[in-house]
C-alpha cells in the first residue's frame, strides 16, 4: 500500500510502498503521460516523478520500517519529493487522466497518490495543508508554452529562503499561487526569459534554470 509522510522540516513528502506499489504507480504515470495531449517539456516534468519512483523500487532512495510487532512489520522503499514539485506533478497527472480511458488499476494508483499528497500536507499542518489541497483542486492544466524553469525558481525560493519547518510550510500556498500561469510572478519571469532567449537567438525552453542550490533542511 502506498503511504506518505511529510519530511521533518516541511520541505516535502516521502512516498513509501513495496516494490509492486511503486512499480505500479511508475507504470501508471507513464501510461497517463503517453495518452495526454501535452508537450515534451511537460512530459519531462511529470516523468520526473516516475524517474524517482523507479529508483525507489530499485532500492536507490529511502527505506522505512512500518508496524509495531513481528506480525505487521514491513519494510518499504521510498522517495522524497519537494512540495512545489510534487503538487503540480500530481495535479498534471489528474488532468492528464481526463483525455483517455483509464483502467481501474490506473485510477486506484492515481487516487492513492493524491491521497498521499493530501494526507501528508494535512499531517504536517492541518490549516496550511487544507489551503494547499484547495489550491490543488482548482488546477486546470498548464498552457503548452509554460516555462518549467519557473518551477525550479519557485522551488529554490521555497527551500532556501527563510527558516525551515512550519514557518517555511506556511509560505507554500504563496509559492503554489505563483506557479499559476496568470500570476504576476510567472508573467514577469516569462517576459524576462523570453527577452533573454531572443537576445541569445534560442528558444526560451532551451535556457537552463539556476542550479546553484545551497544545502537545505528537508
């Protein structure tokens, strides 16, 4: 069974499951992305979650023991995902599921993933978590020309700026609102990156986001 826990300092959540749980979700993500009419750059962003899940069930990420005695103890593999990445990924998967028939197994995996995201948000802080879940429910896809470098900028701002823990988590709704294509922050970023790309004679999607991240607390 897929389960999730918020990370200690509220940077994101760790999704846990056995080999079959994680592999099944990995396959569902690929299936949903394959059948949705979305651009390659959006595919790459969503498939980032599938990549992490594959490394988790291969044993390359986190592990955790669940249970209280020898009758129910189980050891699960897991993967940590930052909130400003996980929430848009899950929202895009739900949006993608509306474009083609899905199996019951795929729907079960998608509902379980949504539950993992929502329950771990609420576990870390019920009030802020509920607001994040509400923002997630209002998601209606992204335009084809959306610049995902902005997601990286927002994630960096979330994990690096300010204090870790509950204080940082309370800023998450603001970060999620910024990710909307009509937000003033996104439009300013889009205009700036488009101008830089024009000066360099390339496509705006070809420009690389900043990768000089200092260490941060998960």
